C-alpha cells in the first residue's frame, strides 16, 4: 500500500500543464522524452522537457501540436523560437520550457547534462556558476 501512496503523490506533483504537454508529445510520437525538475537550478522555469523528432518537419509538428493543445487547455505560450528551421524548437510555457530537437542537435548541445539535477550532472564548486566552466571569464 505504501507504493500506491508514493505513486499518487508523484502523480499529484505533475501539473495539469505538464500533463497536457506530455500527452501531446506522446500523441505526436516524440522520441526520448525527458522531463526534468529544475526548480533548484534556475528561476526561468520549474520544468524542462526535452524531446526529439525524426526530421525537421516532425520537430515543427510536435511543437505546433504542443502549442495547440496548451492553448486549448487555457495555457498561452509566451513564445516559440526556431520553428522556421525546425532543427531545435523552443516553446516557452512559463512554468515549462520545452525543447524539441533533432537527435544530432540534441547530442551536440547536451542539455540533459546541463540541466539534469541527477548523478550525470558534473559537480559544481561552491559559488561557481553552473553555466560557466571553472576559471572561466566572468560575463
């Protein structure tokens, strides 16, 4: 019974917007969907979602469907970037930032390594910026 309680708690932590986004991604057959809670890492969003498409047309279609479903559910996207090229489309939904990318672009930029709060994230020294290598020049 404890397992059921944990499952219910985990499901309760998923926002309605996140449910809309992940359902749209599933409907459009997005590949390698990764949902990351980045609340302790940045103030720009609570959740980062990264997904892959098989072609530039598929990437654009996935992003378009997410925007369509979000609007239908009453969530207005703040912006959509990269839809013209279709290699990497970013959808800003305020609390959720969605990245839909071609697999080669996703591998090149490695956003999972940057934002994942799990074991795959390299340790950052106290006071160092996670966005700048140690000893790097300040902005």
